[in-house]
C-alpha cells in the first residue's frame, strides 16, 4: 500500500502547532520541513505527540548539527540530504538509534537529477530514500520538474534496489499515478493537503489514486 504523508513547513513552533491542529485525524505521521532555521531548538516535546509520529526533513546547512535536536523533540524519522557535506556524519551519529524496540528510521534525500550512484558513499547508513520532485527545495506549491527527472531516478532505484522504500517529496500530488508506476512507495504532500478546505478528504482522494496503481 502506498503511504501518503502530509508535510508542513512552519516558520516557528507556534505555527507548527496551528498546522498540526488542522490535521487531527488526517494521518498518523507528519513530515516537518525544516528550512532556514531549526524551529525545534529548545523544545523537548512536539505538539500533539500523543496523536502523531513525526518525520523531520532537514533542509539546513549542517544536518549533523541538527539531527539530535529532532530526535530530542520526538521525531521517529529523520531525512538528511545527500548534497549536504555533513550528511554522512549525521547518519553515522544516529546509527545506534536504528535498533531497539522503537527504532529511528533514517532517510537520505536525492535531487531529481542525481543518479543511484549518489547512494554509494552512504551504503548501509539509511533505511529509505527520498527523491525530490522539485528543483527548488524548501518551498511548498512548487511546480514539478518539467523534465520529470525524478520519475527516471525512481525507475533506476527500483530496478537496482527492488526492496528499497522510496518516497517522493515535492509536487507529488501533481502526478501521483506516474510516480507510483515508476516505483514510489510513499508520497509526501504539502500544499495540496495543507491548503485544502478539507485535508481529510484530500488525503483520502490521494490515497485512492495512488493505490489504484498498486
């Protein structure tokens, strides 16, 4: 079954709380996009932690410096970007947390025009791959890559790693069927859900569309 993950891009902790409040009953896990600064700094409990699990997508310059803040705040999944020079250091620091009764899941994000070879320096350090579907990361509502490079990358990853969990972030709602057919198993969706008048119905619609392709 293809999973749809709502994504929020809050400017501060209070805005995060407001956005999560709108998502009551919509999905069990929320991705928090961290851009510009880490709004979780100094917080040791995420809003509505009893209801949601959280994934932090760290789009900051030094993810090795930020990952522990996300874990301390309560994130159960963390995504770092391969283009960040500290990405390997960040993943290595979290390796002890991948085991145990409540493991932390680690994701590695690739740009749409990367190749599977970009994974080589990180072999054995991650649990899933996130393919970016837009060129300008850190914004919601961006148009998809007009050349659909992310679709080709997903196909290459699926062919090379048949069991790999592949999630797509960025303009995923624009071509759900194409992404799932290519081999995506999770779709991260921001503005299409967050800006909807009825987020619950929107995610149900996306789930139905995605799983028709399975």
